[in-house]
């Protein structure tokens, strides 16, 4: 139990540092922090979200990797609006407008069913 709590605490710290570095534009260091958080807690959606935002926000976005990260967020937290928003955004930026609309539509469905 203690070891599990320690892993969760370490994961939270890596995630926190990752988002801080992301806002500072330190993409390589932020990526390392998000990956460390995922390694310690692979089923936690927040570091996957940060990783996707990192790929999406770079000067030369890696939309393929962003899509993978945001799909993982939606898979882990299907009732969380944030994942659908970002997945729709990356699909839109990729020019996949039909897929983007589906993501946005699913997003609103998720909100409606999660908060009746």
C-alpha cells in the first residue's frame, strides 16, 4: 500500500512539473515529465492529456502523436469532456472535419449523460 501511494505521489509530481514546463515552452523536458507520470500510473488520464497538448502545441505539431494521446484520454475517461474537446481539435487541425464533428458531438453526449 505504501509503495502504491508513493508511485501515485511521484506520478502527480511528474504531471505537475510537466504542465509547468509545457506552459513555459520547455517541450522536451515536459514530455519527459509526462512520460514519467504515465510510467508510474499508466491509467491516469491527466498526464496523457498533457502529452497530447504538448504534441498539439509545438511549433511543428505532431498531430499523429497528439491524436494517440487524446484517444487514450477518451478511453480512460469516457465521461470527461476535456478529452473529446482536444481530440476534436486535433482532428479539425488535421483536416478531418467529419471526425472532428463526431468528437465534438460525442463530447456533448458525454456531458449530457454524465450530468443528467
